[in-house]
């Protein structure tokens, strides 16, 4: 998997202690992005998913996995393995994406990897970062258009359901 970096024990990328993987590569290139070094899909470092899993599971206090970026859904197949290992070990999975839940649902009809990754996800922070709508008042969101969604509930209803 090509990554921009990782953080063990983050407390800002979801609840509790998070193992955060920043995927390398992002098609959106949002104005004001706080990770522009992740845009180039040829940048970053190639790391085996097995090594990432080993690192993720090395701390017994870790509460969950957060996939951020860049754009994790550009590497959905590799993210599936990470998310599956997290879930198999009692960790929750959060994903930050520039795509909306509805866009991912549409893409998942023709892309098994996106469909599978969505099923392994507990919470999705969706939508592009829009600089003109930036905010500090929404927890885990950088701009007002972004939503924090409960993915299992959203998949059941077919529309985005806010995480509480």
C-alpha cells in the first residue's frame, strides 16, 4: 500500500486512541487541504499491508483504525485488508473521504472493493473539504458540507444517517 504516513495513538482522528493511516494519492486536490503532500499517487512510501496490520495491533490500548489521506477509496483493496484486520480484533473503523456516501454507493455497484470497504466501516466522514465553508465548530469535519455518518445504519436505509 502506498502511504503518506501513519500515526500511532492519535486522539484527533476519531474517538479514543486511533491508529491512523494516511493513504497516498488524492484526485480532489481541495483548496486549503491540510495534507497536500498526499495528492501525488506516486509519492509517499510503499508499505506492506501485513506490516501495517502488525503496527496497528502492537498497542493493546488502540481503540480503532482511521483511514485518511489522500483518498483511502483510491486504494480500497488494500484498505479492505486493514479494515478487516481491525474489525477482527475488536477495533472500529473510521474513514475520511472526499466522496459522499451517495457517490460511494453508486460506485460500489460496479466496484466490489468499495462495496466491501463500506461494509467494514463504522463511521464515514464524507465530502470534499470546501475552503469557503471551513469550520471549527463541527467535530471531525473541516468544512460545513462534510458529514459524520453511521455507515451500518446508512447502508440499511440507503441514505446518509448521522453518527451520534
